[in-house]
C-alpha cells in the first residue's frame, strides 16, 4: 500500500518535478518497449526449463 501511495504521489505535479522529466521517462519507456519488440521478433520466445539448472 505504501508503495502505491508513493508512486501515485511521484507522478502528480505535487511532487514538484518538471514536466520534462515525465516526457523523458515516457520516451525511455517507449524505447524499452521497442527494443523488447525487436528482440522478441529476432530471437523469438525463449523457453526456460528450471529443471536443467541443477545439471
């Protein structure tokens, strides 16, 4: 609950952050999504088998 309240506070103008900070965060988030999509198209879905970790 405390984490939700803290995050909600930080994304409001009450925190005193500049609008440019939010735009930068949005751009970086978009870049991350694009890189994830490119990786998913090139590599494909990776199958993970936890049972092979003991070997």
